[in-house]
């Protein structure tokens, strides 16, 4: 672990990556489910 002031930044980066991964997974599964149906609206 680095200095405490770096913790917030790494936490934010980790959270951002986690959220991006979740959003990406949801978008992919959503696209797969709705490819023929409204799928084009949710391009990422």
C-alpha cells in the first residue's frame, strides 16, 4: 500500500473499473437478450 493520500485515488479507480465492468457485462447480456428488439439503442 502507498501513502494514505493515494488510497482514495486507487479506491476510486478500482470502483470505476468495477462499475465499468458491471455496466459492460449488463450491456452485453442485455444486448444478447434484445438483439432483435430495441438492442440498437444500447450500443456501447
